[in-house]
């Protein structure tokens, strides 16, 4: 959704004020992350406090300065694609020398705490303010979340949950792993009865939203362990498995020529006929209409 400058509906406005919000995930009721694209004009944003863990992905270059220790201002320039971290707590005064745009991914502190409690190995250090750094995984996860927001969130809650979970873990582990370090771990598969329950739950959710947390709770594991065990069991993420099953269901319904393609899309849990066509082509290389003509 788009909004006007200084839009009071943005819960992140105090971080970039004055600004305008180009897109926001606010209306999608995602649990954990709030993702917004802000346009920031030249000017000053005074010191503020946030109760979110915020990752900033700059989509334009940035030039300005921020108040460092002792109130002394430090010059800061960032290129397009640079990242900034501001964890829960005070965020220093910022002077922007020119207009810029940034994607903000704010992670709720309770959500981050729940992810932290599920980690096998606790991070050595807490997140700190990092004005300028590079991390290709964080950048890609944020871009995917923003793409989902810009498209109207057609892929569903399980997709957003999976991206947010991966992003939160990456955030918590910033600086904890040396470059090029390879971590070996052995993850067991879900017990057969647990896998059966999860697959049945997915099978019955074609026309409704399903969350990562609800699937993990179904079998009594944390989200992190569930994701690893599900992948070991099926070779797929829960979201990829769900999409595969929706595509399989769509293929069977397309053989019923009396059924409109828009009804096939709705029956299989796609947000629209266009969404079904986009996913169908990506998976099978043909549109639903082309597939129907070959049957």
C-alpha cells in the first residue's frame, strides 16, 4: 500500500520521519516482521527509541551523518544495497544530506526472543548498531519479503513466515560465524506419525492460511527444528511442499473442462487466476490454459 508523507499509520515512522511510505506489510497481519519501503527526504531525524530490531536495506545511495559517542557527528555514506542494523533501544540523531530510499524490516522483540530461545547455540554477543555492512543472505531475504509485499502477499503466510524465520536467525547470528566457515550438523527426520500429521494438515489447508508456528506446534517441535526435520524428511521446505501439492491439485482440476480456471485457482488456494498462472508457469513451464489443451 502507498501512503502520504509523515503517515501516522506507520509504526516505523519515528525511525525515518519525515518520510513517506511507499509499501507496507501492515495490512497483511504477519506475525513477527513489519516490512516497509520508505522514501526519506533531505533533513534531520532526531534521536529516538525503538522497541523493534530493525534491518535497513538501502535501495539508493545514502549520504549523511549520525550522532556518535559523546554527541559527535560521524559522516556516513552507503551505496545501494548496503545494510544497517538498529537493535531495540536508542537510535541516534541522523542528518540526511540528500533524499534516499530504504527498505525496513522490523522484527518484533518478542518474536526475536522466541527465535533466540529455539537456537541450539546461543549467540556470544547481542546485536549492536551497525551503520554500514554487507550480508548477501540478509539482503536477499529482505528483498524477497519486499517483493511479496509489493505483489500483495500472494504466496501466503507460510512463505512469509519461512523468510522471516530465516532472517531472524541470520540477524541473531551476525558476526558469530567466521567467513567461509562450514557448519556440519546431522538432523534426523520427523517420526513417521509426526510427518503424517503435518502432511495431512497441509493437505487440508489449500483454501486457508497456515503458519509455520502452527505446523511446528502440531508435532511439538520448535520452528527451527521442525524446518530442518521436515526438509530432511521430504527434501523440501514446508512452503515448497505446499505449493507442489497445490499445483498437483490444480493439474487434476484442470482436467475437468467444465471448471473455470479462476475457480481452479480459488479451489487450490491461489490468490487469483494470475497468481496461479505465474506459479504454474514457473513450476511446469506452461500456463494452466496451455496445460488444459494438452489433456
